[in-house]
């Protein structure tokens, strides 16, 4: 039904414009925790969409606790801890350098997928990861 690649491109476009807004905001905010608080308010407003969605309400009662726990951990790490470190990084660094390095999370995801999920290592995946690592090295230099 959904094309994963087109949705991935759309996600990249959406996430690609966010650093502009965040850098503009961080020029006026001294505390990253305050910035995360404000960003969380914006994200919380987005909760109204799934809250009023009938499929969401229907699927919640049957969802196992383990799923809730994993999503809670993901939300806390990504939306709070990750945002604090990221917003602090763009406050003190160039968005054009910080964002690609911070966006290198696929390297970690790849390693965890191989080790914890048993996903196969292929030549194509390995080359892609090496390209990402090369980009990080070039940006650091």
C-alpha cells in the first residue's frame, strides 16, 4: 500500500528542513533544555491527530506492554536526550556539518540490526555504511 522508498524520501525532506528552524531558534535560546521543552510542546500538538484517529484507538487495547515500553524508551531517547545533544551541537556548530554527522545514526542502526535482529550483512549495505563513515571523516577534517 505504501511505498517505503517514497515515504523515506518524504521523511528526509521533512527532517532536512528542521535544522533551519532549530538553528534560528537556538540563536535566541541559551538553554537546550528550554528548547527541547518548546519543541516537545509542538510535538505534543501533533498528538491530536492519532488521538482522534479511530484505527489508533482500536489498536491500543491489544498492544502488548513490551511494545509500549520500547516506544517509550525510543521517544525519551530520541525526543528528549537526542534533541538536547543535537540542539546543543547546532547552537555551537555549523548546521551543514552537525546535521550530517548527527544523521549518521544508520551506522548504529546497521550494527544493531545485524547483531540483535540477525539481519544479513551484504556488500551493498557494507559499501553504503563505508560511504557514510567517509562522509563523517571528511566533515570532521
